[in-house]
C-alpha cells in the first residue's frame, strides 16, 4: 500500500480511560533543580528518579490498571510488562516534577469533569465491579486520572504551544504533493499496527517489542486497544509497537488505498475499513496475527486544491503533527538525559540473568 505524506489520526477514547492513566505517558519533562539522595534503597525500591523513589507497589498498581485478568502470564511475561510500566512511570514522574517547577495545577472542577466523562454511561455497580476486579479504589482512579491530566498540561505548555504552521508551509507542501490530491478513484486513508505471533526478523519499531506466541500477540493487542481507548496516539503506538518493518517507522501510515485494492484484500481487512467512520480503529485478525486499522479519512475521486473543503486543514494538521512529533522526541530525549535515574529492577534482572527478583524487603545492611 502506498505511503502518503498526509495523515489525520484522531484519538480513540474509552470510558475506562482513568483505569489506564498510568499505563503510558507520552511527552517530556526537565531535570529537577535539586536532587535529594535516597538514604535507603530496599528491595521494594524499583527505581529512583532525581532522588524520588518508585516502588514495587507503584508498579503493581499500574499493572492492575492494564492487566487482563483473563490472561495467564508466565513470570517472564509478567516481569516484562512490569519493566515496561516502570519505564512509563519514570517518565511520568519526571513530567509531574516538571509540572511542580512550572507551577501547573489541575483545577478540582477539571478533574471532576474528566472523571464524570471517563465513567459516562457506566452505572455505579459496573464501575465498582471493574474496580474490585482490578483491586483498585475510586481514589486510585481519580489519582491516576489527575496524574495523566497534569502530564498532558506539561506537554501542552512545553511542546504543543511552541508548534506553528505557516500558510507558506501549507502552500509549499501542497505544491510538492499535488499529485496526491488527484484521486483516480474513491480511496481510504489508512494506518496500521501489526502484531504477529512469531518472532520478526526485521523488527523496526522503536522499543524492540515483539510478540512471539499467540498468547503474547493477544495480550499485546489488548494492551494497545486499552491505550488507544485511553487517548494514546495511534501514530506513537505504531512507531513503538508495530511489528511491520515497513510502516512502523512512519507511524503505521499506509497512505491512500484505492477502493479497488481494498476489494481484493481479505474479508477481515475489508470489514475493518469499509463503512467505518473516519477516526475509528478496528481489529482484523487471521492466522493468529492481528492488524489494528485506523480509518483516517474516506476520500472521493477527483482533483483537489487548497480551496477544497478539508484539504488545507489536513495538510496543516499533518505538518503540525510532524513538528509536534519531532519536538516531543527531541524534548523527551534532552530532559530524560538530564534526569538522574537508576532503574533498580532492570539492574537486578540483569544481575540475576532474568530471574524473578525477591519481592521481600531487603535485610538490614543487605546489598541491593
């Protein structure tokens, strides 16, 4: 399928966004002005960020937010999931420290509104059942949502507010890509995240994440859908987790796919695209593999120019997204390098050759 320079990805929200608020946090932060040394590092200290501890209990709570209780995972799979979550929590901790430095606060009314929206159309009984299943409380939900919203405020101020697209840039982009706006037939602008149940020889995503069994593939798809429902960017997730080496580096973008080609695709893929609303994400499966398909837009045949409804907006959004992605990546890399981070869980796993670390408190005077 042909790549397009222009795409539009709408976040796919979910009623239980609050339950996955700690699972992933994109963005950046800066180093704390002063670092307070941690006096004691116990076996329950899984990371230290600029002197602030992240404990096993913190990771366990984040894990309960995203874990599918119906899936039985091995010790290695559980540890891999928790190690990934710990990395997410490290980034979140840096973001929250940055928010304190910037004196960014979340109004109680904003939290109340977001909480009400997160549980919209869900009865108290259903909410409580979900909380009980995950061993969480309402306070846990609200705190997770608060942390996510504060992190979003940091990103909005430090990255989003600095991204601008000029009319000259829009015109230049259109002129360079004019042929892409002359459609010979009805087409769909698509993006994908591919997950397979076998090891990939040419993995090209940014995290190196690769499902190797049918069970791992199923769990990975469920994790991705939870994150999408929690508001994560499809483009970001594709770059981090997609197992398709061709489309992962460009955020899963497949460009404009003609209707004639779609009609030749497997039925599962056709069903994931045709008659689906722009912005929707649907899962197609076959042979143990999965494809998460984003229908970015549905385009009719014909020539378009900057006066055609939606063209200018689409180009502007694409250019803005490119700049935003670049600035986020650069900002995150810079401030993450400035932070003083010790990932004790990762260190212990390496030292133990991947063995399950002890979850009991370290004995007095023990070396961690």
